[in-house]
C-alpha cells in the first residue's frame, strides 16, 4: 500500500533529477572549426575550439597546443573519391590518455592553435584537392576520461601543390 502512495512522488523526483541533468548538459556548447592555409609548400591547419557554455571543458593538448602531430588526429581525404590519405608522421607509442594530456578551455572563451600537417600526411605530388575533418573530442570532467564527448568540425576543402 505504501508503494502505491509513494510511486507518484518517486516518479516526480526522478523527473526532476532527469531535468536537472539535462539542464547541466544544456549549459555545454562546444564547437570545433578548422581553417586550412597552403602557402610556402606547407599545409597549416588552424583549429578553433569555442566553449560557449557555462563550464570549463578539456580538449586534447596535442591538437590544442602543439605544432606537430604524433598520430593520425585528423581525417584527411582526397576531394575526388574520398580516399583516405595515409598518415606518415611520427607515431608516438604511449599509454592511455591522462588528465595531463588535456588542456582547459574556460567558459565563454575561444582557443586557437595552428598545426603543420605537411609532413604528417602522404600528400600526392602536384596539385590535388583534399578534405579535412576533425572529430572534436572533449571532456566535461578531466577526472572522467572515459566520458569523452565530440563536437565534430565541418569538413574543409582545400588544394595543395606538392612539388
């Protein structure tokens, strides 16, 4: 008999809890953008990470702060046919990511970084078209590394003339 009486209260409490969780996640608004510059024989990718939310987010330090890659971080494809371009840059053998591998992006801020991917991918000789994407991984809590979220970038097309 008590179960029947307390069931509506329990359901209301659970609905409130779900609403509160939804409200916390609604305050998170992360956007990744890419721009590509090809000049002087180089392919430079500018990564813009925008945190429009109310909470600090954490992004992989390698893409957010380094100037070269140590693994395939971007999805680079030929513009015609969509064939993946091989990653040929350094591959650093490492264990799982730790909190030290992430960089904080404060609420209502934008973070920029430019990465030279010229030697990291097998660009064909001559002028060719390419498309680059980024999965945009980020964390809401650097203490919960297994709860990674993504805000993928829009694909960016560019051409590159490799001598």
